[in-house]
C-alpha cells in the first residue's frame, strides 16, 4: 500500500468561472488600513496624502471616486 500522500483527489474545474465584482470595502486594503490608522491617530487634516493615495488606488481599480 502507498502512503496517503500518494492519493490526491483531483477536483474538476468549474465549467463557468464567474468573477464577482470587487466591492469597495474589499479594494485597496493596504492603503485603506494606513489611511484609517492615520485618521484615528492624527486626524483627517494630517492625512490628506494617504487619503489621496487610497482614492488613487480605488480609481485605478475602476471605482468612480
């Protein structure tokens, strides 16, 4: 008998791969996190450059910001 690592089940690929549209809440997570931390710690007035960077990322992904 072989070891259990030798038995790999192949899963069939789905016939249609439907791509769900990206939601704004799930886009640009890195810039969103840094922006939010800055706003909480320093206030919105001090974080304009991070806010704009997040907006640019969102626009790049096709969101109308």
